[in-house]
């Protein structure tokens, strides 16, 4: 394991990190850097060039990071509020947790069981792929604003709070909705059995 002090400049070339390491705030990493040997501790905001790869269950919850270009995040990663991924589409594993209002690139595909915060607002001029199964949208504080009509995969969980659906959406079987959910924006397409709270 390697402890790296604040503002470590590691972007001249890729490093060989073995096991779990601790990086203080301000570290910068070269393109193509791999962190797949173990989960790391990122204690603050850091800068990752394109092509970074991370192990399963990696946490970035300590601070928002700077991700440049396309990167690969393992299953179960979690991010700080309002994280930006807008520089390119990313590869997300399953069960990724997004806090606050994250900013995604156009045509982003989300993995199954992704979790989105109630503050999330998806851009109405961009396309996203929500067809993975078991995604969770919002929580007891409220729902998500989807911006425009979307297509959702099986067992989508909308029952934490009422959502803002725009236009005619398509829901696969197994979707669950909160009490008082409105679908008045347009005719919706429900495929299979779904659950509507009273």
C-alpha cells in the first residue's frame, strides 16, 4: 500500500499500484491508469485522465472528482453529490450510486440496479439508456425529473417518491410507483404487471 500526499503529480506515466492505497486531495493521474487491484482511498478531489479503471465498490463519496474522457467503474461504485461525467460516456458496472444532480454525457448507458438521488434532473436534450433492470429513482425526499420521454427496464423502482415524467414513457414489467404518481403528461406504455401505490 502506498500513501500519497496532497497534490501528488502522477500524470507523467501510468503507475503500478498494488493493493489498497491512500491518496490525499489534489492528486492527478495519467491516462489509462488502473486501480483495479483493490479499492482505493481518495481523500478529496482528484483528477483522472481518460481511460482510468476502478475496482468494484470504489467510493468517491469524499468529494467530487474530475474525470476526463471515458473511464470504467466497477460494480457498486458510489459518488459524491453533483459529480460530472459530461466529458464522455462512461462504462458503469451494476449497482452504481449517484448522489445529488449528476451530469452525464449524451447517450450514456447505465448498468442494472443503478441508484439515482431525488435531486437528479436529466437533460431534456440528451438521450440516456435506462433499460437495465432494477434501477432505483429517487427516495423518500422525492423523485427524479426525466426531462423527456424515456424507456425503462424491468423492475424499475419509482416508489420512493413521485417522479416527473415528461411525454409518453415506456415501462417494462415489474415497475413500482409511489402514491400520488401522475402520468398526465401523455399516454404511457406499460408492458406487463406493475405496482401502483394507493
